[in-house]
C-alpha cells in the first residue's frame, strides 16, 4: 500500500511499500498544481521506504505511473491507504484515486490562518487578485473573507502573505528562503562562501543547514527554511549519548573495525593503576537506536557489546602465549590487516602486579600534590594478532598469537600504527623505562613497515617531523598519503600543532606549521565523510586571556605529563579542508566532556556481508580520561544530519 502524509500545507514526506503483485513497479510520478512533478523510485515488494520530496504548496496531488510505454506494469498491488491531506481522508485503490484539493472550503478556518510560502492570496469567488482580501498579513478565516491561497506558477516563488500574482518572482540565491525550484539546498540570506551555504545556495562540505532553531528545544526547523534564512552547522557539532559501555573505565584503549564489528583492545584504568588485555566488540553500529534530533539520547542497551577475550594475567611472556592472550597494555597500536586484528607495542606500569593476586600485590603509587602520580613506565616492542574467531577448544574466547616478541624497532608507546599500501606501519612514540629516580622517556622519530608483522624494515631513522609522542596519524585513501599531526615534543615540553604528509614514509612534506586546532597530544585523527578530523586531546598550560582557537601558554608548576589534572582537556572537533592546510572548528563544546587518550572511530557498515538491517556510517567517541584521576567508558555518536 501507499501512505502519503501532507503537513502544514506542504507536501514533505511520503512513505511507500508495495504489496504482492506480479510485477515490481519501479517508478511513480507525483504531479502538483503549479505544473511541477517529481519521480519517486520504489523499492521491491514489502519493503517500506521513506522519501522526502519537494515541499510543494499545491491544490492537489496526482499520483500516476510515468509514461513507460507499453511495458504492461500491473498496478493491482499498489494502493493508497489512509491518505491524509490536512484533515481529509481518502481511502482508495491506486486505480481510482482522485486528486485532493488541499484548499477545500473549510480548511484553515481557524483564526490566524496564513497562506504558506510560495503562494499569494486572491479572492476565491472571482479568482481575481485581491491585495486587500484579508486584513493585515493574516486572514481571520479563509472562507469568511472569501480568500484563498494560490500557488505561484512553476518555477516562480513568493513569500508568505504576498498578495497578487505579481508577487511571484524568479527565485534568487541569497534572499533568505530556500527555493527548490532553483535547485537551492540552503539560503542563509547572503552569497558569501565558506559559511556553510555557498554563493549558489548549495550546502558546503560537511555542513548541515536548517531553518531557525526552536528556542525551547534547541532543534532546527527545516520546514521554515522556505520562508526564513538558514543557519548552517558543521557535521560533528552535536553528539548523541549512548550510555556507558559494559567494560571498565579506561584511557589509552584503541579501537578499529574488524570482521563486521568495532573492536576495542586494552587500556589503562583510573590513575593508571590497572592495565587491561581484554577485547570487546560491538556489531550493530547503532542501528537499533537512530537519534531523531541532535539532543536525543539512546540507552546503553541499544548497543550489543560482546566480550571476545577476557582479561587474563600471567607472570611471564610465555604464560601469556600459553593463555592465548596479549599482555595488558595501553597507548598501543591496533589495526585490522590481512584478515587479522593486530595489537602492536604499548606500555604498562612496571610491577603494577607482581603475581596473579592483583588485589594485594600491586606496586603502590606515590602522591604528588594530593594526586596520584602513576604513569606508564615500561614499553613493549611485541606484535600480537587474532582472527577474531573463537577456537573450537574454547568457543567463548578468541585466541591471540604472538607474531614476534621483539620487533626490529625500539619498544614504544604513544606511537602511531597504520595500514598503508598493504603494509603495517609504526612511527614515532617514546620508549619508556622504569627507574627508581623516575621514568626514562626517549622520544622517537623513526618509521617502520612490515608486510607480515614479523619482519620489519626501517623506512627512515629520522623523519622530518622530529621526535614526538602522543601525535595523531591517519591515512587518506583518496590521496594515497599518510598524514601526521600534533603531539608532544618531550625535550622542551612543546605541544605541537603541525601537519605533515607523505606518500612513501621517507619524504615528508610540511602541510601546515601551526594548524588552527592548537598544540596538543593524546588526540585522535581520522578520515570520515571524505575529510580529515581531529577530536579532543590534552595539553598542559592555561589559556591566554581573550584567546580563541586553542592558544595556550605554560603555567609554571600547574601541570606535568604525570600530574595531568591541572592541564586542559579539549572537547573540540576540527575538520580539515584544502588537504589539511585549513582547519574549521566544528564545535569547542561537544556533548562529551574534555578528554585525551580516548577512542574515536569511524565505521561505515554499508555494503558489509551479511548486511545490517539498517546500514550506518557513524562517528564514535568512547572512553578516555578527563584528567589523570579519572577515566570513563562513555559512548557517544556524532549526530547524523
């Protein structure tokens, strides 16, 4: 059957499903009074689809088959059920459906009736234009004043309250009202560029443009775009909460998509006292709860989390090999490559447990200024992998295999791990070594690659970007380049905001020396919706008075990389254009609190096999630390406009 809903005198949405019939009808045609029409592509039998159509003001809606010629389509399986046109109900079959007059006498008789956008007022009886047929801008009654609303001839438009057909004019970009007749997608009352709505009224990259915001709900009202100027917002401005994940609060965990699921490995708990070697997966990508508004929330139960590999402890590397579990760690690398999920490098805190009895044998932490001063101080250069499929011997747990106990590169954490040109890549980071006088930190600037995770080749010992840790890196597949940005230069405690790119890992090009997102480390970068993003992160220091765009200055004694709670934790989202040479602030106050060492993951489930009931392309923020004393397991999804 076919269900057509018309609201606010504007046709905006149609819900269609074809019932059983000998032939599938691929196309319908909607014809409107102003002479315009729109084709509707139909899905296969018994599949409901929601289609948003031109917001046309019309006297009648005629539903018909386009002229296919002598193709012999059978319409017996297609009907209109509960056709609602502003209080009028038409229940009929497709073959006998009649056009419906949306301005039938009696409609809109309530006080304050106003003709909708793209129409003008005229006398109903004579049909002549009447500038004064209604007092003021509104009619007290449509029929009482013998007035009616007439749609402008296609493709002309007017503004609500217009009188006389002369008010119907060609649509003009920048006049503050969207005109679909001119293929406008937005109109913010100007013809400027790079403000969300372009100079030809097209929505610019990663923008959402909508009508005025409802002050009570904070939600935009797209229908009002046709008579009011748009407000445009960057994608990533709003986030929907999905509750708290079932795993322990953590920072320094790493996520990647693998085998039709989002996998999360490792991490460190609050105050870095505990480290984890479990593996969790989520396989719905949020399709069970799709937020309708930017302020909507979803229950934690709408995500399906599974524990693939529970936490296990041993006193030796051999013990972990026997357990089929990688040793606990945080700030490591994790990627999906050649059919396996990989865990590479990372760090824990030497002696954080001394036996299987973790409750009594933890190495104690010291207090600095009333705060715990635990920190990772033992790094790894091992490589582990799993197929993600449980073994026959233990169907509840996936098994991890040690590919190498000692890769060719120096042990490290806070490094970048990528898949690029069909190889695993490791770059930058820091070697951490426990000493009684304090952790020895050796920052790195080398780049390594491997085709199997066992044998590694040094691509360059000293990349042009210099030693750093806690940077962010991502691969742009459309440009076939690695991008690396930001991080902490340990020697002089400089927080970096430079952007570099490479096509081979050897030659690096400085794209931008001082990106707009400001110096930071423990942030995340990724490619989403075809653009590069930077999300969150942390730095020591205090913001300069009156500064914007993340300009910070050091405050003596206020913060250290160990005692981080005195630093600044970002809750911002940045999106790059011009190949990383320009960064736009999507929001500085995301729904989630400021954090570093968090997970940001993009997951496009469209086309996966088997398919999800509702394919989604989502951006997720999970966990992280808001200061050194806290970690969390919150789950947030970027609102999909």
